[in-house]
C-alpha cells in the first residue's frame, strides 16, 4: 500500500467509488446552479466539491486505467440516479440502454486480464 492510499476490500472500493461519484456529480450540479443565477459563491463551492472527488477516487491503490475503468461505470449510474431523483429528469430508455453498455465496458476493463 502506498502512502495516502487505502487498502479497501471490494465493498470498501465500491463505497469509495460511490462517494467520489457523488462528489463529482454534486460539484458539477453546484457549478451549474451557480452559473444559472446563484452566483460565484455557489460556483466556488462546486469547484471545491468537484475537485475533492479526485482525492477520494485516488485513495485506492489500483492501476490508474483499471481504477478509472471501474469508476466510470459507477459514476454513470450515480449521475443518472441523481438526475432522476434530485433534478426529476425523465430518463429515456435509450439512456438506460447506454448505461448498460457503459457498465458492461466497465466490467470488462476492471475484470479483464492483461496480456
């Protein structure tokens, strides 16, 4: 284990990925809200929240490409769910289908064997 990283098990890694995805999505949402009338303070908070996702996602001691391959799938799920629950977005069938493709790709990257 490297300094500054966590040796989390599978459940811990998933929890870290979900936390990182929530920070990324909410940070972006705050920036969006700030740019649409809530002002610079909201943008600044969004910037800090969004930036903190990078620290959280890198707490795991995984290969960078493998880590981000797994993270992208979780980020996509969290993004769609937050859009649905928080912003009351109507999620079309094509988005759910695309989400399934992203998750399949994420699984291939994460569990695939190198050459």
